[in-house]
C-alpha cells in the first residue's frame, strides 16, 4: 500500500514510536511561533468519528500510552522543540487508530506553515527513522496531519504517512484531523 511503512519484523509491527517537531524562533520583534503536536485516538467502532481521547498541550493519555515529552512555545533551544511518544504495544485492543498532527497557535494574524522558519518533523522507532520532512507541501495550511498509525488484520501496528493540510485553529483541528 502506498505511503505505508513496515518495520523489519513484519509480524510484530511498531511498538514504541516518537514523533518530534522542531522550528526556528520567529524573528526579533515578531510574535512567537507556537506549534503543538496533537494525537487523536480512535476505537474500532468509531475509527473516523470523534476521537476516544486527545493528547495535546502538555497532557497525556488516560492509560499513559501517549505522552507529550516536550512542549515549546517559541521554538527556542537546540534540537527538538516538541515530542510525543506513542507506546502502541501497550494500547488496549479497543484502540485501532491514532492520528498525529501539528497545529500552529494563531495569534493576532493568520500564520500558516509557510511563515514558520525551518519547521520539520521526524517519526522514529528507536534509531530507525520511519518518516518525516518539512511542511512545504502544506505551506498555506495552519495545521497538518503527519502520521496515521493503525492496527492491521493481525493486530500489529503499522504507519501510514499522511501529510495533509488544514486551514483551521488548533481546537477545530482536533475535531477534524481524523476524519476520512
């Protein structure tokens, strides 16, 4: 299937994945750029409806399987500005899909990805890079999905790359990011 990533152990699938985000601070005198990672979890009975739960803005999943590890509001610092860890192997069988996206906090004026300096993301399991890139293909969007994790017919977790742009604020993005 196009866009699908399989790890070397095809029977076991993905287990513990980290999605990281980085960007450069806004120029001196301009409003700070604040990007946020959002993870939406879905059940088998509602894989494209309302999420069972959301992890965003310095929160974690009720069962501790999805954790935001870093949260920057400016992009300042070295290396990673935001990170979320998905412990897929620990998720209850009722959860069959997790969609991860990035939303830009909107301030006084609309700010799309094209105005964020050097924003990029990376998806990895341990030292194995599974995907990533920049937001050039969705430069006019203010939010974007970057990954969809799903259980295959054997119950193993897989990754489908899904860079898809949205023109919405973080609150509304959380409602629509997982819809088909």
